[in-house]
């Protein structure tokens, strides 16, 4: 008689546990990363009697979660790939919008400036035409500055995003390490390897969040903890220990952040996730765009000044020698010595070779006996003339001059184009000072020096300046100013385009992985409702068995009475 | 296959979001009327659009350059036509004046009319355009090209003064007394003026030059407005070094008219590779005045006077003295020939402007057609796409609402 009660009770208990778990599943239907749980039953060991083995009811063996390591890993890697392309395409489309916008793009400003130059060529004596030219020159300069400052703002934004990602990674890593500790403790509490399912879910969700920031690989350890690796095998979480990621400004360019793990630079090994998306954006979209814009600015200013200030060949409305129309800052080509370098190097634009300018930085290394020059955009070694450093070297549209010989191994970063758009200024605001004439009447002999007189109607220089617009003087004599800017727009556009395409491909893959994962682990309310009915019925049945046992007992008692 | 409830919801939502974003893209395209909203929509086309726009605006600029050139050439054409009319009248007067039946007083009347007409002609030669630029002075467009001069240029004498002369000045063959001055002194300038006036050269007066004001040189004026030859003999010393100037050339000035412009023609870009000159130097149209520099030359005899104003003045002077020369008519008709040449060259340039304008217009139209095909939206296609997408979105929304109603819990 007690057998039937115990058996019924075990059924009641089992149904109750199942109802609990079903309730838990229903409650967590919208919890991110939750894996549905199931109560695993097994029969109690049967009791041997002379009549054979009599069943002893049910026993809750374990509460297990629906989980597949392979599917989870796939989801993690898809998440990294997706958030990388997502970050890249979001950031790149900002540059895309800036460069193409009628209001912020360069083309309209360039065009109205050259229209004004044509106006001066048509009417070299007209002060209003000259006024228009100086004011459009001002707005062209502002457009260059404005584009450059928008790029700067994006660079700051990218750096902030990297900082946020790094902070998130650190906090996730710490939490994963803490969870590792709790899971190890939790699993060792039971002898038969019962797992703390909800903690496992939490940890998996965190690993997935981590994967949004950076590509990770995980290894399950025997004790239930998980080891997380980033980059090319750098350990981020090991047991209860989490490494620390940090950002550090580059020594030669303070606006450029490198990623360190416990003090070691791993910028080049980072792959996947928002962090890599931001790095890729900076290296493959933003930097080339800024360099190309700088190339247009530098090429434009140098070529324009070359004609406008040509000694003895350009004169203003007073007959005075023309001067530079556009400035490129105090030191147009900046040279930054790497820490520990000695000696000094200066560089300047070579107006005769503007077509050789490339949108890139350069590194000049001194080995202790010889110099070597590397173009950083494609890591190409540039041949320096054998006379360098005795005489200044004219390479890549620049003239590199040695100030003093380094005493040991040294390295210099030369940036001909990077800051050109930012530093550009208009030097002439007085319309009279525009040099449109190719000749003047020089002052008479001997004192008193009569000032030179203008040949006011001469427009030869203005015509030459207007022609610059369609002269392919940039990029090896293949691109006009506008053409070079068009290349910038096309480069940014195709980078954005391909980022968007791979983003939507990655999104499809991610959704597939999510679906596989959700189909396995997600909660289906209909299923849970059916389970509710099922376990309610089995609970009711077990209760009925107790009632039967009770009435049996009553029957027996009645018989005795 | 089992489906997770929250994922089923998520996929429906995702699909609606996608439909909305596509619908939004189509809507933006229709608002802008453009296929390409950002370069990334079609990078190759975006960069082509920049080139095409550039090309169109460039050609539009050529058109406005063309208009500027046309305005000036039309003005020049008008001026030349008026000059031709005047020369025709002068030729007529000349033929009358050469008529043997005319007496001296008749000829004096003709001479007066001729001189007036000549002044008018000089006025035409000094025409300014709307910007105040002289049409016929080459690059020196702010300088009046032709002026009737009875002045020895002050600057010429200024050179003498600035170089501390020791010697004499010979004017029309009459020598002054010995002049010794230091450089650049007002007192010495006055002593030079006195020395010249003391020499009593017939019809020549010396005075302080005020052209341009403040130049402070010495000016010589001839009463009959013609033929002053001034020559310096002696030594000139560079004031700054105290060394005798190596090129102490005699200073000479002969002539009635001066051309202050130059020989240049301004070009205007009216097409990709086409430039056109928007004016003519005065000496090409009205003939070069008798040179005013060394060696000393007198105004040549009638029949070989190159400058039209000098020729007419000579003709009028001869009529006044009752000795008109048949050869003067030759001067007038050769001048007429020069002007007609210039006029036909202006006409040819105006024709070139017309043909270039036609070419530019065609070019702009063609380029705009290509641009439109590249960037403009095909509205028929866009509208049908829009209604398709609207339909799809509605369908998704309805399906979502329907499916969401289905739950086993409804029956518990």
C-alpha cells in the first residue's frame, strides 16, 4: 500500500518539476540567449519480489538545456563577421554621404572658383570679377577645410567607438571570468554532474556579445570553465582570470590608436567584430580618403601658385610681381621623427613634379649608414637618388633635404598629403593682388624708382589659371583636380558599396545561424502549452492514484471494521 | 520542424523592416528624381556623374566666355563701321578739294571739316567698352591708345634730368646754352626750362610737365602741334654711381600722334581647345604713327604716311595752304583698306563664335542626355516598383497580425 503512495508521489513530484520547468520556459520566452530546459525522467529502480520486478515510480534524472556546441560556435563567428561589416558599412556610408553631398562635396566649390577665374580672364581689369575670384577662393578653401574637419570628426568618432568597444570587451571578459568561477563551483556541488543551466546560458550570451565586439574562439575546459581567445590566440579569459585590453596613441601620430593586450600591441592581429570594423574603416576608407583629399588640396595649391607667383611671368593689377594665392600651413610637408631618432630631415613640395605626388605617408629610415624610403600606402620601397643626402632628393613630388646626419638608427614619417586639406588657406584677399597679367612695365632706370605699371588688359596668366581646371596635372598627369576628387568619391563609394553587400551577406548568414540556434534552443509557446496540458494531466493522474490508494486503504479499513 | 516563438516574431518583424527600408529607398529616389542617392549605390556611375556635370558646367562657362567675346567684337564691329563711314566722307571731301576749280577759301572750309572728322575718328579709335577698357590698346586696356601730342614726353626729359647732364640740348636744330645740373633737383629742372626758352626755338615752349601730375619733368610744346626734334649732346652721369652712363643716347622725339597701347591681343577661351581674340591693337587698324624714337625721322610725305590720323592732318594742312597732294587720297584709301580688313577679321571671328556656340549647345545637350540616362529615375519603373513594395509590406503586416492570433493558450 505504501508502494502505491510512494510511486504516485514520485509521479506528482516529477510532474511538478516539469510544470516548474515549463513555467520557467514560458517566463523566459523572450530572454535573449535563453535555452529551453527539459526535465529528464528515469524510472526508479524496480523492487524485486517473488512476482517479478515491481516498478517504483519515476525519478527526475536531470534538468537539461537544449544546446549544441557546434551551432553556438557558428552563431558566435557569424555574429563577429556581421558586426564587423555592419560597423564598417555604417561608418563608410557617412564618408560616402559627405563626399557626394552637393553642399559638402568639393566639386561645386571647385567649379565656381574656376568659373570666377574664367571671369577674370574675360575681364582682367574688372574689380568685381576679381572680388568674385577672391571670395570663391575663400569658399573653396573653406570647403577643403570643412571636408577635412568632417574627416577629423569621423576619426574622433571612430576612436571613441574603439574605446567603447575595448571597455565593453574588458567588462564582458571580467564577467565571463566571474561566471567561470560560479559555474565551476556550481557543477562541483553535485556528484553526478548536474549543470547550472542558466549560468551557462548567461555565459554563452556574454561570449556572443563579446563576439559582436571582436572575433573570439572558445575552448571548453574539463572543469566547466571556458577559455576565450582573441586575435591570433591571445588569451582574453582563462579560468577566472581576464586579460586587459587598452588603447594607446601611436608615437608618430597621436590621432591613431593602437590596441594593446596586457601592454602588447595586437592591432594587426585583430579580426572580426566592431573593433575590427572600426580599424578597417580607419585604414581602408578614412585614411585613403583624407590622403586623396590632401593630394587634391596640395596639388591644387602648388599648381595654382606655380603660375600665379611665377617669377617675372605673373603680375597683379598694379604691375607688382604675383604672390602665392593659396597657403598650406607653416610647414606644408610635416616630418615626424620616431622616438629615439637623431638628425633632422625636412621636406617640401616640388612644384615641377606635382604629378608624382601620391596619396600616402612615407617612412624614411636611416640604418646607420644609408637611407631608405618606403611608401606606406602600399609598402613600396622608393629608390632614393645616389646623391642623397649630399644633395636634396626629389622623389614622389617632394624634395627631401637632410638637415643633419643622424648618429644612429633613425626613422622619420613624412606626410605630404595627410594634413594638406586641413592646413589650406587663402593668402590673397585684395582683388588687386590677383596676378592676371603676364607682363608689366618695369620701373624706369635709376632713382627715383618709379613703381612698375600694370598692363591691365593682359589676361595671359588668368587664361593659364583657368586652363588648370582641365589640365590633368595630378596622379602622374592622368587626373584633373576634379578627376582626382572624383576618384576619391568612387573609392569611398565602392568601399561602402562592397561593405554593404558583404554586410547583407553576413546578415543572411547570421540570421541563418540564429534561426538554427533558435529552432533548437528557443521556446515555442504552443509546445509549452501542450506540455502544460501534458504535465497537468499527469499530475492529476498521479493525484488520482493517491486518491485511489486512499480509497483502497479505506476499503481495507472498512473490511477490518 | 519546431520554431521558436520569439524568433518567429523576430523574422516577421525583420521582414517588415526590410520591406519598409526598400520602400523608403524607392520613396527617396522618387522625391529626388534620381536613381543614385549616394555614390555607394553605384560607384562607377557616381564618378561618371561628377565628370559629366563638370563637363556640362565647363561648357556652360565657355558659353558665357563666348558671350563676353561677342559683346566686345560686336562693339568693335560697330566702331569700325562708323570709321569706314567717316573715311568715305573724308575721301569724298578730298576728291572735292583736289578739284582744280576750288579756290583757297573753299579748300580751307574742306580742311576744317576734314579736321573735325579726324577728331571724331580719333574718338572712335579711343572707344571704351562697358568696363571702361579701351578697345584698341592691346593689353594696356586702361591706357588711352591714341592721343594727338604736342608734347615731348616728360619722362624722356626726366631721364636727362635724372642722369645729371653736362652738355646742350638741340631742339629743331637750335642749340641751347650749356646745361650743367645735378640729378633730380627742382631748381635744376627750372634752369633747364629757362635754358630752352632762352634759346628761342621758333614755335616751341618749355614748361613743367604735369602729365601725369607730379611727374615733374620738362615738357616741350609746339605751337603748330607738329615736329619737335630734341636731342641731347654731352655726357650723362648715373647719379647713383657717379659713373658716366654707357648708353647716353640722344633723346629724340618726332611726331604728332602717339600710340600708348601695345601690340598684344587678348584671347578668350570659348571652347575646349578654341581661343579667340576679343580685340585688335590700334596700330593694326589705324596704322602706326611715325616712330618717336631714334633715329630721327620726320613725318613722311603724303602717299606714304602709315597712320591715318597723321595722313588726314597732313591732307588738311595741305588743303589749308592750297597745295593739296593727289597722293593724300592714296593714304586715305589704304587706311580704308586696313579698317575694312580689320572689320572682315572681326566678322570672321563673330562667325567662329556662332559656330562654336552651336557646337557648345549641342555638346551640352548631348552630355545632359547622357547624364540624365545615368542619374535620373525612370518614374514609370519606380512607381510600379513602389506599388509592388507597398503591396508586399501590407501583405507582411496582415500575415503577421493573422499568425499572431494563433496560440494554443487561447484554448486553455
